[in-house]
C-alpha cells in the first residue's frame, strides 16, 4: 500500500484538497470545537473544515478535556 500525499492544512489527499474553496468568516464569538480522536481520522473531517472556515475558532481533539471549564470561562486572548 502506498501513502497518499495529504494537504497539511485540510488533511485531505492533495488530489482532493479543499483549501481553495474554504472561505474565512470573521466571527466575533470564539468557537471551540471538541472532537473525538476517532472522528479525527474520519475521511471527511468536517470539524477541521469548519474551524478552517472561521477566523476565531479552535479545534481540540481528545476524549477528556479537564481544563474545559477554565477555557470557557477565561477572557479571550
């Protein structure tokens, strides 16, 4: 099996890179997307695409987020 080259930004195969089609919405509210590690490996990876399309967004991958409350209640940087 050969490894396909992937885009480092959208993580799709380079032949199917979506970066040219992803705009950037200048949202004022910080969006925090929590993603399960198994979903991170999913071919569509829509959570990553959503974060790429928002100016003020962050993607956290994991099963447990012990500092989530402090992140949600802290002042934005």
